[in-house]
């Protein structure tokens, strides 16, 4: 559950950053802002996908060796 929250938090941060970069792209027309916008949305999507997959891995019992059971 904790890893899912971590991934979702990162997805929110990357989405917020991408939205700010999108605003800079629209308002200034800077090419670098468009590149960072695309990278931010890809990172946000990747984190959201990892959050979606995280609970399934814990249910299947694929924990690290030595990790405490909760």
C-alpha cells in the first residue's frame, strides 16, 4: 500500500510540473518547454502505471527478501 501511494504522489508531482511547462510552452512558444512537457507526461503516466501494478505484486507474495510482513 505504501509503494502505491508513493507512485501516485510522484504521478501527481510530474503531472503538475508538466502542466506548468505546458503553460510556458503556450505563453512563450519555447521549444524546450514542449520537450519538458512531453517528458513530464510520460513520467506521470509511467508512475501511474507503476502505482496500478504495485498492489498486484504485493498480493502475489513477491516481496523482497528480509522485508517485514504487515
